[in-house]
């Protein structure tokens, strides 16, 4: 925050904000470099520089490539990690350091180097920034940074669309339309021979149901893999309800 108030006046305002709710914990820091959420903000002679903040206790970890998940999940991780780095890093050198960190972390999680390089290449091709693979060009990275920084995510777009025309069509009157030409069957994913199930299913569907006179030839099938329960899910219990944690007052009956 930027203000002309004194430190004492700022602390008074922060105490007022914290006292409004017992769940609010405010830790004030006055420095040329501060950490906020997952961003480190540094004031360099009046110019703000942002980088990715990593907690000292956080371990370099991604979903292991050998885990029992469809590989489409694994392939999406390098791309999303680079996208996050490009949004948070304002300098091309900081972005390159974060890219190297992502690369090493993925290798430690048993990701094949070919998978990592292919997904990195896909990220730069999609965002028209292939030049950064050859040299750390600041103008090219600035365009990339500005593009992904203000790019609306799919979740944000869906959220914004849900709030359109609330006066004419409030939530209680909105009806959900279903596309009858799409089906989303779920199946349990397992590593091993069953990893080819989706490919075999699409081949079978095309052969037996998408012939010219078929009544479902225009129906699009999108298989949704359902991962198996892990040992972690079996051993870790969710937080009990508030009613159990709250001490019950003795009744006066």
C-alpha cells in the first residue's frame, strides 16, 4: 500500500481492521521488499519488480509422473507452471531462473526430459514467444508478460458470464441447457494395460456407432478419467464439523 500517513497511524488502522474479525491476522511489514501471497514485490528506485515467492518450508514437488493419473494431467503441469511464472515475474531474468527451477523440480518428480521440453515448447509457441528459447529478449518477454497477466482464465470467464443480466435473469430463474450431442462417461483410470482403454474405446465407438445411418453419429464422446483412491486419502481425515469442535454450553433443563 502507498500512503502519506505515519507508521503509528498505519498501525492504528491495521489494528482496527484486525479487531473486526477474530479470524483476520494482519502482519505488517515495512521494507523495500515484501512477500504477499505467492509474489515477492521489490521497490528498485521507485520501480516495482515482482518475482515468484517460495516459502522456505515448501518442498520442490509436483504430481509424480509415476502416479496413477492419466498422462494428460502430467503434461498440463509444465505448461501451467510456466504460465504462472510468466504472470508473476516482471523481468525476463527472473522468469528464466523460475523456468530452470521448474525444469529441475519436474526432473526430480520423474518427468521425462522429452515431455518437459515438448510442453515448454508448446507454451512458447501458443504465446508467440519462441525467441525466448534462443535468447533472453526483454521486449519479447514484456509482451508475453503483459499478455498472460491480463488474460482472462477459463474460471474467471465462467464466473463473469454467470453474473451477466442478473436483473433480467436472476440465478433462481436461470435454466441450465444441456447439449444432447455430448456425453461425458466416466471410467476408472489404472496404470498398466488399461492405459490404452480410452484409445480403444474411441476406436470402437467410431466403428460401431458413427456410421452414416446411425442415430448417434453426431454425438461427441468425452471420456472423463476417475483416479483411484490413494493411501493419502485413506489416512487423512477431513476437519470435523464446527458443531463437534465447538464446546457445547450446558443446558439449564
